[in-house]
C-alpha cells in the first residue's frame, strides 16, 4: 500500500490547533474547507490509533497486571503453567476478552469469582493466521476482574530459543531465552500483545536447580541459584518487553546499579567492555531526566541471539559480537540504554509508529556517544548509518512506501519484515534536523519534556506532531516550514535539504582507498594501525561491488580480514569475497555463518550467496548445519531468502 503524499498543512488540519499556534496558522486551519485530502488524513489518524497486529480490543477491556506461574522444561523445550490477568473493563456492554496467542496449547480458562474462588469460562481458540497466530476468545458474562489461563508453549515457539549445551559457550548446560519484539510474546504468554497496552507483572518460575533464571524485572544480583525464582516488575510495560532467560548465568557488577550477566567464560570480558555503562546512564540522565527503572543490567547471550540488543527493561539482552576488546562497538549499549527513555518509557502505540522508538533512540545514542567519546566518533557512526541507508534506498531494498516515517497501516505484513533502517536512521536524522534548526538550548528541553509528559504511555506519530507544534514550532514559528516537516514524515527517501554527516577521519580513509585504486599501493600500517572499527568499515563500504582476485588477496594479506574477530568487518568482507569469487574466505565464512545468528551480520552474506547457483548451494549447505543454533526469527529470514532465490517468481509469504 502506498502512503498518500499529504502536505503537512493538510495533515495538521485534522488536529486541533493548540493555544500556542500562531494566529496565521490558525486562520489557515479554520479557513481550509474539508477536502478529500482532509478526509484521507483524518482516516489515517484514526488508523494510527488501531493496532492491526493484535486481536485484542483494549478499548473494551484491558490487562493492567499479569501474574505468571511457569515451569521451565529444557528436555521438552516448553514453558507450562498459568497466566493470571487483572482486567479493567472499559465498555459497560463488553462481556468478551480477546487475547493473542501463537502455537499455545490452552488447557483451561477460569475467572475469579471475588471470593478467592475460580469458575470455568467458555473459550475458543481460532484458526491460526500465519502472522497473527490464533485468537483466544473468552466469554466472560460476569465480567470477572481476573482471568487465569493454564497453558503450554510449543517447542517451536517463535519467541523462545532453546540451546543445547553444545551450543553454549560453557558446553555443559542448556540455555533458553526469549525475544518478544515485535509480536512474539504471544508465543509464550496468552495476552494482549500490542504496545498500546501496558501492564505491571509478577512471576514465579521453577527450573532445574543448575539454571539461573532472569526476567525483565527486579533481578537480584545476589540471588541463590536454587531452581525457584520470583520476580516483580512494578513499572507498567508493553508485552514486547516481557523477557525471560535461564541457563548457566553469573553476575559481575559495573556500578551500584548496573552489571553484566553472562556465562562464566564471558562475564568478565563483557563487564570490562561495558565498563562505561554507569557513565552512559549519568550522561543520559543529565540530558533527559532520571533513569526510572531501578537497575540497568546487561545479559550477554550466545552469538545465536538474532539482534544486536533488545532493550528489555532492567535487563538488556545483548549480542557478544560487539565485544571486540577495544570498546569500539559499545554504542550498542548506548542504544539499548537510550531505550529506557525512548521506547520503554514512551512507547510506539503500534508497529507503524516504530520510528518513535528507534529513531528517537538512535538520536539519543548519538548524544551519549558524543558526550563520552567525542563528536568525531558520533559523526563517524552517523555517516556510516546515513550512507548505508542511502545504499538501501538506491538499490530498491526498501520500497518507496516504506521510506516514510509516518507509515500506513501494516495490515497483512509481519512487523519484523516491515522494520528497516528508515525507522532508525531517517528517524534520528529528522530529530538531528530539528536540533540543528532550533539549537540544543531549545531542542533538549523539548525532547525531555516529551519523555516526561508521555512517561509510561504509548504514543502515535500524530501525538508527536501535535506536541511538536505546541511546544517547539509555535514558539519558534519561522525555523521549519510545513513542507520540510512533510518531507520528513510523509515523503519517501531523505529530503534533499537534509544536512549529511561528515567525518574528518573518513576523509583520510577515502584518500587511502582512492590512492590504492589508482596506484595499487595499500595504505601503510603507520596510517591504518590507529584506525577504529568505524574507519575500517568505511574503508570496506567504499569498495567497488567486486574486486579482482589479486586485489582481494592483497587486502587479505595486509589486513587479515578473513577470520577476523570483528563481526562488523566480517559482515562487509565476506559478501565482498562472495561477489568477487574469492574462495580463500569460504571456510572462515562458513564458520562465521554457523557460529553467529545475528541477522544484521549474516543476512548480507546469505543474500550475496543466493545470487548464483554455486553460492546458493553453499548457502544451503551452511544453513543445514547452522539452523539448529539459529533463533526462530533468524531461521525464518534465512529460509525466506533462500526460498526466494530458488523460486524467484514466487511472491513472498506475507
């Protein structure tokens, strides 16, 4: 579906003019007669309040608190137990509760009677939708104040990964962890799986005594490992931030309120790499107000974790692929920490508003990086992101309709598939644009005010635009035009007037690469010895799509890219090796693909391999060996890429 290219004046006409609007703007809004564009904008605003990825009807009844009582069975790869939801009935006529599930076995459903007793309730599990899962329809004629559901998860739950001991670093004990974003919480808890609903939760979890269990809650760094654990999350969170992990996990502190959980062989390395976490927290608090979640701990998972990080409140899940020994990739921690304000505190109301989470967080990440490590590093990272987005847009990887911040409804689409660098990089770029136009003296208090005024709430793009009009545009009416805002929010691509990031250090990198191409002389160690990860990635990003065999050999002999321990370099070098027919990298590349399950790092390799019959066979062989250790989310992405390569005329599965 293509988003209508509305002007911002038309878009704003459907919003009430706040008291701070200029008189001229108010006259324009009042004078404009209702048009087809106005009606279309109004319809878009209404749609923005609806979450098309949930069966729930939170306008009628919503969950306010959840109590979980679960048992972990590593042998069966299942969670089993009960979810008890406290309900707030909003519609006086409502007598039905609709919940989201995916591949859950529902044993029974009961309603609280008010005397400490429970009564059976009639329920029906609908047909399975390939994206949404199955609707759980519970009849509640007495409008019970709580409902208790007894259930068991599937061994193939999309939101859980079960690792055999051989797939862990210690090789002795199994490990399990969740990934609930975007709509995978429903695969391990029956609930209203929409970011529009926030709830507090409690949990009692039993496991083998050898496993330490952690949740996105009040984990005690000194808790005994005894197989019986209790948790409380007093702050209301959306379902995608519900998280659990269990395995051979130990703790090492960073500060009084922060530390690292990991397998024993990894924990000290991780704590050393992430030693600046407390400093990051203090910087962010100075900019955007107090950290409101108590502790901030980081759980370093095995390399099969499908993402760089997941901002589960109080317990960020992180990939070990950023632990390279020089802190050059700790912006990942800055990003996940920033979510404690943008995303966890103020949450997108539905997945079409995802830029409110990721764009804001990427912007805040840059501010943290700049404050701690200097403007040059922040600028290098911004330029890498911006150039990568430009390549994705130019290649057609992101459809024009998906290049807007104010996305249309994602009906019929998996939100995992709809997420792109537009939300992250264009979103952050837009906020950077506002910062540049208004100055930090005005923009920083504005952004902090957004976080404070919308704390523990879910928001839409419409609400942000309304807040922007009232608290920034109205007091600085000549800094940004309606057309410029429309270009950022509703038009594809990056506006031509956007100021590009420009790193001074990258000028040296570009000169070295150009000199090599012209003269065949690689930059000497005197220059490259001090290069950071960011400079090396820029060096590789600027290469032509393919290189001659002797060029690849020269690069590899000089800089030892094949087999590198730095995953950011690996994810650029190996696709270049595939495109250039440089088979000397095949063995190390296959090892990397089998060892690492982070989608960002391995999908470019699979995509490059899938372009030729020889490469596709190589990819199939590697995937057959690797898939048992991949997360279900990664498995689905790789399988779809290889299937499309084998059957290019087949439309993608929705």
